């Protein structure tokens, strides 16, 4: 017959150590408990001895029905190689975590409240992700959320790499905050960002998407309309547009000085009939907060991105915004409409040959689509004659 456990504290340096066998510990594994004083260690040992006596007496007086349940439970667990005690501890641990957890909606509110010192753009991104989480999980406890559920919310099929990375980054910060509060386990957050499968492919707008963007700008931020027009119908780079001044743009021509262009070389663009019509209807005026307005217009037109100018933005309907979409659109439709590659090279400010343009833009759209694209006109106006250059 084995000797009963003595639960005798041992002094090690400045602390007292109490060895606890696995069958008496909460974790089910051998533990070492450290106490600052001998009095505290002896009190803990006394409690363990009392628990041992209680468990021993209970085992001697177990009822037949409880014994039958134990045998049945052990039979169910046998295939998994788990003991009845281990299973009971696992259930108790899950129940304990659930009792200490917090609803997802409340957890999001508490997290956002701690972010007031961050940049407004960052906070808006966090709020956007919280809105997605609350829409799906609502009042569910954080401890009940699984990694696969987080994956489906943050990175559903079709999510682009950039958008997914942004969602996951924000949600991971939120999940770590929740884990520190004891509301969930940090290792549950196992979300994989989809890999980009279209490396090297360019994105551009359809005719309807271009119309929607211009219409959203005209309805909400009219000063942004000429900014989009010079990108859609002249292919000027986004960063170059941000440096344009009122004096640089007119229906007669667009002057891109060395201080404006990406490569520091002057370019002059003669507007097409389409662009000239837009600039006559919407004269170019410098827009100081163009970057923020641009995001607001794209969100209002349906694209999925954060816009801090909008307090209650509409739900996205068009997915993520293709990188350099306006410049790519102009090139794709211009080539399909018959614009010489040499002319487009100068207009784009490229220093090499036409190989890159051929690789990315030739054959992307049809001649019919190109005609429809360059026929896009301001409300109440018509393009006098179809011409690309």
C-alpha cells in the first residue's frame, strides 16, 4: 500500500515550495507552488490534506448510479485515450473560461475606448473591423469564437491580400487585448492571409465603375471630379495629381513640371475631347485634402476601404480597390481605341520601350468598350467627337 502524500513545504532560498502531485492539482499535472512565508505554505498544505480526505471519503461512499456513470464515461473516453478525470478537468476549465469571458460586442467597445490616443486613420480601421466582427458574433462570448470562424469573417473567399492583411492585423491586436483580460485564449487566433494568385496582373475599372466613381464625386465632392478626370482620361499618376495646382490644368493642356513628375522630367499633355469636356464642365481647382476626399469618393462609389471623412459609410459593394486602377484604365482603353504606343509612352512618362505597355495593356478590353469609355461625359454634356488624343 502506497504511503499518503505528506504535503510538506520545503524551504528553497527565500521562498517555501510545496510539491503537489498531478491527481491533486487543478491542471492534472505535477505542480510546484511557491509561497513567500512558511505560514502561507503550511496553510496551503493543510487545505490540500483536507481535500485529500474529502476526495478519499467520497470515493469510499460512491453511489451505484455514479459508479455506472463513471464506467460509461470511461468507456466513451477510452477511444481517445483520455481519462475520466482529464475529461472532467477539461470541461471544468472550459466552463471556467466561459464564465470569465466577455461578449464580442462589449469587448470591441472596450478595446476601441483604449485606442483614443492613436491616429484617427488607425482608429477608423479598427472600428471597421470591429463592425465586421460584431455583425457576425454579436453577443457571443469571445471564448466561444473559433479560429475557423475568424478566418471566414476576416478573410472570406475573394478577399485581396492587402485588404486581408489589414483586417487580420487589426483583429489580431483586438484578440490579444481580449486575451490579456482573460476573455479568450491567444493561440485560438489562427488566421491565414490569402496569397496573391494574380501577381503581375493589373487592375482597371469597367466603364460602369468609372461612371460610378465620377457620379459619386459629382454628388458629394464636386471639386474631386477634375482630379478623377485627369487620371481616367490622361493617365496621370495619383501622386502627380496630388501635386498639381490650378494653374497647371486647363481644357487646352496639362503642364506637368519637373517638380511634379515622378522622374523629374517635364511633360505636357494635350487633353482628348473627353477630358476637355470634363475640364470645361468641372474646372480644376487645387483641393488641399485630396487624399482624404479620394478615399471618401471611392467608398461612396462602393469600394471597400477606410474613409475617415465619412462618419457612417455605406457597406462596400465592389470589393477592394485595384492598385493604380485609374492609370491602368486609361492605358488599357487608349490602346484598344487605337492610340499609338509611342504617344502613350510619353504621356505616361515612361523612359523605356513599349514592351511593358504591350505586356500589361494590349488586349485587355475591346474596341467597343474603349469607345464607350471615352464617351463617358458629365451630366447634360456630350463628347463632340470620339477621339483619344
